[in-house]
């Protein structure tokens, strides 16, 4: 294990000389930030001083070019034409933004404000005639039994995504009509509750019988995000490591290096260096993504409640390091038995495909992180690092499982480095010849 630190420092310097590595690690994040702020500046310059002008509350509806017609066949004519409602001021002034009174909200949501896009017809025949004459784009027929089953029929002359998405406009109009005579003090509350009648909060009863809140959406984000981080490091760092080993074999520099450095020490230094460099690369990309999300507004608010305790973060770092050392050792072993970089690429799938098995069960890890399958995959060396990172991100794992899985991964790392070092030392004598699978036991003994 002597001189592993010298190997580590050399590999770090070599990585910083690689233009591709520097471009992905530093230039890509800078370009992403520049593009983000460039778009923000362009959007702000286009909007100009529009905030100071008065706009109809139905401006968004008016911008929709779909012309909507409807026929009210209900017995009581529950939905009068827009023009039949009292004339209302539908504009919003800048000072109104700070005075959202119930009366103001009811006024600007009056059915009268939708008269530009919605037309009423007395009969279905008249509505269909208007549709045939291209006076309207869609026709909604409110059936006579609407009060019993909310039946509404839609007629179009041809399919159009924009026309098919006009449902919300007519739904808003119908809801505003039904609530027109409601007292302003309760109008907003009723309108919002009828538009979104229920927010379902799921609770899962655990083995102890205690109900825990189900945050499946956030769990899925965490499981996916940390899984991607590990896989990116595996593919990039492991790929660099394998390429470095094969290139040194091809140039026969390794024969000189092994005269003064132990094979296991050489591979340990290389693996640690590539792990640190890939961690830096992933860190800059993920950090840039998180920063841009934080500047994005709506998306930031939707995931802003995601929190990870320092203990969980520490465990994920431990599994990340062990996982990379294990996969790095396997990648180095592939490089040790390969005669060229192109040949080594054919064997990568042997490592990467089994490692990605937990990704096939993302939803299961988010919903049942302590389930049988997730727990079983955590104890397998090839799937353990990714499985445990995904589980730790969203659930409390028993100390026994944590200690056991860490012990298994430590032993797996030691075996992978020994295995790669052994193949590396022996296979130097077989330069240019790729050993067959049945020859591996003999090479390890030799």
C-alpha cells in the first residue's frame, strides 16, 4: 500500500488537465447560470412596464383564441348569457393588488367579464349552425339532467389541442354563474372549495399502529435525486478510472510503475482520486441545479419543504464512498483484463446493469423503503449502496441493518480492490491477450 498518496495526487493533477473534465465540471454550470439570467433579463425587458397598466381580469381568457358557445337546456336555465348580467368593471388597477377585498374578488370574476369569449345560444340547432359557419370553435351543450349528473356534451368540427383545453374556461363560467348571488363574504371560499373540493392527505399505519403522514411526492424526488447522484459518479468516475488503467497498460507505462508501487496501492490511489474528482464534478452540477431551482420561484416553493437531517446526510455520504470504492474496484478489474479502451467498454454493462436494478423499483422505494424487496437489495454488494442511499433519504433504518450493510460493503470494497490488484499484477504478463472467464481462478492463484 506504499505510495498510494503519490498516485492519488498524480491522478488528481491529470484530471485537472483533461479539457472534457474541466468543461463539464466548471464551464457547463457557468453556461447554465448565464443562460438562466439571460432569459430572465430578456423576459423582464419584454414585459417592460406592463405592470403599471390596467388589464381586464379576463385577459388570460381573451388571449385564448378559442371561441366558445354553449346551450343551456336545463329546465330552470341555470346559466344565463354573459351579456344578461349587470355591467361590471372588469379591469384591475395596480393599487387593487393590495386591496383584495371579497367584493373586489367577486366583481372581477363576474360572468359578465367572460362575454368576449363565451356566447349563448337558445337551441342546440342554433349552436351547431354557428359551429358549422365557423362562428365558434367549440360548442358545449348543458344537458337537461345537469342538476342530477353534471352532464355536459362537447361538440367540435375538428380536433384541436387548444380547443380541447377550453374546458376550464366554461367550467369557470358555470361556477361563477352558480355563485353569482352568493354573499361576497363567502364567495371566494365557496369558489375555491368547489374548484378543488378536497385535498387528500394519506396516512400509512406502520407496524406499531402509529399513523405516519405519506409524503410520496417528496420521497420520490429524494429517492430519484440521490440515486442519480450515485449513478452519475459511478459512470463518470468509474469510466475515467477504467480508461486510465487501460491506457497505462496499452502504453506499457504500468510495467515501470509496478516496479516501485504495489498493485493494490496503485489501484487504491487511482480509485480514491477518481472518486474525489467525480464527487467534485457531481457536486458542481447538482449545486448549480439546486441554485437555479432556488431562483426559479414556483418550482422552488413546491419542493421547498424537503429537508434531510445531518445524520441521514452523513450516512448517505458513507454509502456513497463505499459504493464508489466498490464499483471503482470492479471497473479497475475490467480495465486490468482488457487490452484496449474499446474492448473494456464491452464489459462495463456487467457492472452497471446490476447496479441500476433499484432504479427499476423507484416507486417501491418511495412508498415502502422498509419493505422486503428494498431491504433484500440493501444486503447485496452490487445493489446495496444505491438501495441504502435511496432508503436512508426517506425513511428511518434500524441500526442493525445500517451496521450490517456497512460491514458488507467494507468487505466488498476490500475484496474488489484485492481482486482488481491481483488481476492487474498477473495480467501484465498477458499483455495483448484478454483472458477467458474460465482462466480467472488460475490467474488469481498465480
